[in-house]
């Protein structure tokens, strides 16, 4: 059985580094149906403009760190 993965936009904020609005996306993993009482897990979080920050030598997104 496979776990079900779902991605959704969880927040939109203005980022000073990218100088525009960014979308923060969260990827959830839902357990198989045989475990009905198990809650979904957060698999990863990502920013829509991560490459902009990487080009400016910003290692991590301050908004992703705040949302954890």
C-alpha cells in the first residue's frame, strides 16, 4: 500500500529578498486506509522563489522557518 501525498499552498506573503509575493507550499503524507486514526504528516515545505534566495546566498527561507 502506498501513502497518499498531497501538496497545497498554505500561505502567501511578501518577501523582501525576492521583492515580490511568494507562495509557501506544504506537502502532506496521508497514511493508508488501514490506519484510520493516524494523522497526516508534513513531508516538506517549500517556497515558490527558492532559487532567487539561493542566488543571493540566502541559505533558508525565513518564512519557512517561522511556519514550523
